C-alpha cells in the first residue's frame, strides 16, 4: 500500500465529516461523531508514520453539502438551513471550495502541513 501512496506524490487525503445538528440526526450523530474522531486520530497516526518518508496526510472536514446521496437523509433541508444560519459566513460551502482546499493541500505551498483536520464549513465548527 505504501508504494501506491507514493505514486500520488506524497499526498493522502480524507474527507472527514459532515457537521450534524443533534435534534435532526440524533440516531446517527453518535456514529458520525465516533467515526469522525476515529478518522481524525487515524490521520494523525498516519502523519507520524508516513512523515519520515515525506508523505503528508490531511483530513478535509466539510459542512453539509447538497448532493444526490444527501437527498436521502431525513430533514436534510432543515440541516442545511440550520448550518447556513449558524455559520459566521452565513452561507454553505460549495463543492468547488472543498475541491480548491483539497488541491491546495496537494501543492508545494502546503508542504509544511500534515496530520491535521482542516474544516471548510463556513465557520460552523468554531461555533460549537
């Protein structure tokens, strides 16, 4: 697996989590939270293990995104509205913004970064 990681020029990325509002997602929130924490821990561990081989590891944590898959989540429109109102930027992020952050993390400009979760959620994570 390490050879495969090297083929992508020292970059490993993970999509970490979707921010969930408790009153609408209470049944899955515990699972999402536990999975999120496990993924964030894995990112830190992988950064420590792979760093000496000049492989950087990042997790990108977006807010809720309107996608075809998300359309199956009960009351997802309310979740979008709550996050839009809660965000300091007063808007949701776009797929393009998430892609731009991910692309930046693969550039030499981010060569000093590894082992962290970077939130691109309009600032919602800072409000908790």
